[in-house]
């Protein structure tokens, strides 16, 4: 019948609609894979460069050792030959003197005087001749170096250098579930809680919590770590925020949870606004202390409980520091990532924006995503690569600093730039306080921003470099670095 056919068509369309929905989600997954492949490629190249550089360093160290052995052989040969020259010269001088004396005696016309000394003189001549016996006039040392470098096994190993089988990929986690009964807002703070699906067996290393800007804008990451509850302070009053969370492990990142909408209070009164159920706030939570605004736009990082070691590719800079949070043990945690939206176009981002690369020989500026307006902040940058004596610069800057010049060329940045011999402080293109002592590969540059005392101080290898660099600092400052492709600088943060 007509109605039956309509029902059949409707059911068929429902099934087709489900397939279309799955296809759209699959396309999103494929597009995410493209981005992940690009990021993994940069990270893999970084690892390859680091491994090859390590082999080159080992070969250079071995070359130095072999050259030292050649130099020792060289000095030994010279000593033997010079000793023989000295000995032979003395004997030749004695022999020549005896010959000259004998010639004078032969000229003597007095037979009686000649007879008195002739026998002794003849014996002395024979004795001297015998001293020039066999071997005396033979070199004790050859000029050849009886050394031959056996490099065949190493060359064979180099030719056999290749990739081993990649690790077997494990599944990414399932999307976390927001626990609505434990999520709420209180004044201008929001508390969110989540968990993994009950039947999920995939290992989870951490979670990434995201909020939008309270005005329908793009999502920003506000917490990365192993906790399953987080309170975000400093939100705007009378604003509607959207929140979502995803999980990650070594294999990748899960899809997002469902999005939860949160409404903050209209004023600073203490009444509690709940969505959708109340929750006791005395529970121990991970609390984010910094105000949430467009300047606190964090990117995925590793769980924030310990020191981090980031590997980066050739001429890369890697940085993470200083979003202040407090975990359940009361430990201060600090980190940040880089901001692609404000960086120069020559800066290439990877590793969840914790690693940047400059592909230009000119100086380019990149900023951290977190701005500081109060408190004490410290981070370090380790010089992993330093070629051709460039002048990297480290410091802080305003958001609108020049991006195509060395840090400190305008009045929006306060920086120290340094070469292999000395350093200078620079602000508004004014160079001050030249200080001896530069950087080499392996050196560490420290940046100490004290907004309580309103000062900026630098150190190299944990020793303060020069006097206090800048005073009377006030306003919002972002961590900043300028670099070119001759420098690679990973950052170390969450330091004591």
C-alpha cells in the first residue's frame, strides 16, 4: 500500500542518514589525521636529526682521540731523531777536533817529539773510529707512521643505518563522560568533573579540558593533566561558557565529550549557580588560579606534575611554562605553550605548539600564549643548537611587539641578546650593560620576571648575567624569544 511504501522509504532513509552521518564523522577523522601526520612528521624529523647529531658527535669525539694518538706518535718520532742528531753532533765535533790535531802532529819536523806521542795518538784514532761502529750512522726512527685507520666496519654500519619497525599502535582513548551531577558554577568560577566510560579498557595518560571565551568564541585549553576534576577561576560574570574534555595517551587524542553549557553569576554575590545539579565545593579539586581571558590560550601539554624534557628538530625552539595551578597536594604548577596566531609567518609550530621552528636566517619573534601581570615567574631555555654565532634574544614582550626583528628592537619588548662571547640588554633598540660571558651549545639561559618588584633578570648557566636588566615593569607581559634557523632552544619550566 501507499502508506507501507512510505514507511519503508522512511526507514531506508533513516539508515542512509545514519551512514551519511558516519561518513561526515569519518571525514573529520581523516582531516584530523592529516594534521596529526604533519605534526608527527616534524617530531619524527626532530628525533632523526637528534640521533644523527649524536652519532656525528660520537664520531668527532673518536676523531679527536685518534688525532691525539697521531700527535703522540709524531712527538715520539721527533724526540728520537732529535736526540740522535744531538748525540751525533757531539761525536762529530770530537772526531773533527782529533783529526785537526793529528794533521798538526804530522806536520811536526822534530822526529823525537813525534815518536813520543805517535803510539798513543794512533790508539786514540783507532778507538774513535771504533766508536763510529755499526749502527751509529743508522737512523733509529722511520719517517713513516705505521698506523692505518680501519674504517671499513664503521662505513658498513653507516650504510646499514636504517629505520627499524615502527611501534605497534595502540588504540586512542574513548571520549570522557562529563559527570553532570558534579559540574556547577559559583560566582565567576566553574567546576567540572568527568570520567572514562565504565567499560573502557584503553589506558589514559591525561585529559585536556577546554572552555570557550564566554561569548561563543573558539575553545581554549584551560587544563592538561591526570586529574578528573578542575575548578576554573576568574571567568567573566554574567557569561555563558561551553566546556568539553578529551583524553589522550601515546597513540593520540580521543574525540571530545559532549559539550556542557555553564552560566556564571550576574554579580559578585555568593549565591551559587548550578548547571544542572548542585555539588559540594569543599571537595579537593585542581584549581586554576589565573584569570581566564584571551591571553590565557593554552595548548595541549604533558601532565603538569614534573619536569619536562622536550626534543625538537633542527633549529627549533621548544617552550612550556607558567600557567599557575594548584593540585591536590598544594604544589605550584607552571607551564605555557606558544601562540601561532601572533607569531611571524616564518615560525613553524609542532608538538601541540610546544615546539617552534624558524625557517629563516633572519630573526623572528614568537610569544608564549600566557600573559603575566603579577606574581613571580621563571623559566629556562637550553641551547641545543648554536651554529655560525647568531644572536638569539630572550625576554618578555607586549602582544603587539614587532615579529620580524630581533626582540627588543621596539618599545614593546625587554630582552637580553647574547652571542658566544658576551650579552647586551635591549629595549626600544637601546643596547645597554654589555656583559662578558656568552653561550655555547649546552648552555642554559634563565629568565626571571618578578612583577612584585617589577624587575626582569637574566642568568646563564644559573649565574646572573649582568645587573638587574629592567626595572619599573608594569602591565601584561608575554614570554618571548627571537631566533633564526641557526639556533635550537628547548625550554625547561616548572623549576624550583
